[in-house]
C-alpha cells in the first residue's frame, strides 16, 4: 500500500509544474486527486494521464465561489477531502514597488492569499467532522527573502504563511495539520520569469548551495507526500524550505528593474 492509500486530495494549479508533480506523486502513493486548474487543456491532460484516480475541475483559484465549488465537487466525487494543496498562481509582473498598480496587488492577494484561505475554510468542515485533514500551502522564498520586483507575490505568500500558522494553531485539536512548503523549483512560473529575464537562470542556479534549482516532481513532490501522510501527524504550523539550501544565506541575484 502507498502512503496515501484511500485518501482524497485537491491540488490547485495541477496542470503544470509543482502542482502536476504533486498530483502525480499523490496518485503514485494511492490517493485520488482532483486536478483543479484554470487552463482547461493542461488540467484535462493531467487528469487523463493519471487515469481513474483523478478528476478535473475548471477552477479559478482566485475566486471564492470557484474554490468553494471545488471543495464541494471533490467531496461529492470522492466522498470527502483529506488533503488540500493550495499551489495555484498566475498573473504577476516584475516591477518596482512604486510601479505596482491596485489591480495587480488585488489580483496577487486574491489568487495567492484569499483564494487559498477560502479553500481552507471550505475544506475545514469535512476535515473536522472526520478528525483528519492535511493542508499544504505552497509559499515562496521570494517573500521570506524579500526578492526584488515581485511585491504582489511576496506579500500574498507571506500573508498565506501567517494564515497557515494561525489555522495550524486553531485546528490542531480536531486533527487537521497545516504546513507550508517554500520551494525552489523550475516550474512554469520560473520559466516564464526567465523568458523575460534570461540573465537570472544561471544566477539562480549558481546561488543555490546544491548548484541547481530543483525539479518539481523529483525534489518538491516527495515532501508534499510526507506532509499529506500519516507520518507527518505531529508536524503542524511549520515552513519547510525545500530549496537545496537557498534560504540559508538568502538570494544574491536580482532582476534589472531599471532606474
């Protein structure tokens, strides 16, 4: 039996990168997975790849109505939700603090903080009733180290880290754990940034103590499996830096933001 045999999970943003890697790893360990994804083509492809263990739902992870419907759909389809992975992100833009627009900041907070929060609250009801739940939120070293150029992302992810710790404290008595992964991985968003700032990829690899930025499935997903499993039952409110050691001394690379 796999570590997640009989468990049901939701993974947002599972159409690519870290989300896809986690969904694949969960299914390999025996879980059933709802692929919640805004890009229908990518989301359906991942669900089809995973076969009968997976289902797909078109989901805007920044929408309260959508994430509540997502949890309701998974509950009906699987009979409950044991594991919630808030991974989705999209729509950020590199630029200086003073250039960030209200619209950009609102979107960043909606998809990076409020959407995951509403999903957590929606999943909480069923998890509490069953006395079991695993919440895994993907945050970022960008916020921890205050990387330049990504204020909306940094702010949302640090807000989510705080919410995760608060939920961990409040929900621990009812069997729900809540933890954060801050990854360093060559995900879709990583490659999108590198297309606009190609000088950063070598700098990012070079600044990593292990000499490389991680692989979503090979390096990040196994930690998510652990956090979703019975083996992590006494671990909650923590941030795991799955980053090859990048957090130790911070990042020494930065985009050229102009004058």
